[in-house]
C-alpha cells in the first residue's frame, strides 16, 4: 500500500499530466518529467496497484448526448435505521442517473448530482427514486442553470 508520503513530486507530476489528458503517452510523460520511460512505467504501475490511480476515463459532453438537465438534490431520510440507510445507498450507487452521491453532515443526510434529458425526465426520476421510497422524508432540488466549472482534476500542488 502506497502512503501519501510516497506520492512524491515526480508521481504528482505524472498524475497531473494524466488528469489533464489520459491519452498522454509514457514517452510524453517521460519527456515532460525528465524521467526515463521505464521509470514512468514503473511509477504508473505502482500508482495503479496502490489504488492512487483508480481508473482512466473519457469525459463526455452531457448536453451533446442528450442529458440537458443537471440537478443537485439534498435528501433527508425518514428513519435512521442502518438497513434502510444502506438500502438507499445501494439504490443511489447503482442508478446511472446519479453521477455523484455524498453522505453529509448538516441539515440533509445526502446530496446527489443527477442528470436527465429534460425536466420531464427529471420528474420521472423523482417519482421512481424518491416518491416510491417510503424512507425518503423530503428532498430539495436545485436545477443547474449554467456550468461555470466542472472538473475531476485534483489540485496536487497544494
């Protein structure tokens, strides 16, 4: 298991390059970092094995694929019994419309980011996901009007 202290400056540089463009080749990373290609390959293998580098994905423009609505939803559950909380968590984890799902401290129990093709599609989601679940006390929705920043890139230099 790789400790935080083992994610040294060179590893952070490689991770930053991959976060910006996962198609960056090992050769390109070696040139930018001043490391050999063999060293870059070893470091990337260790980062993957340690779970630091979890997966490499493609980012898709949601509007261009017909998902024009993004909703940020806070959810309060009716009961705090562990099996009901776990059931809600399982449901959220497997639903493809739920992009982000957070258990939070504060007024709500959870916050989620949900996508839908349009408002009618979001309404269908709410009926299926919230209204059909007797353990949901209430939910509050904020519809995203415009996206000013959206990134998965972690600031590794702070």
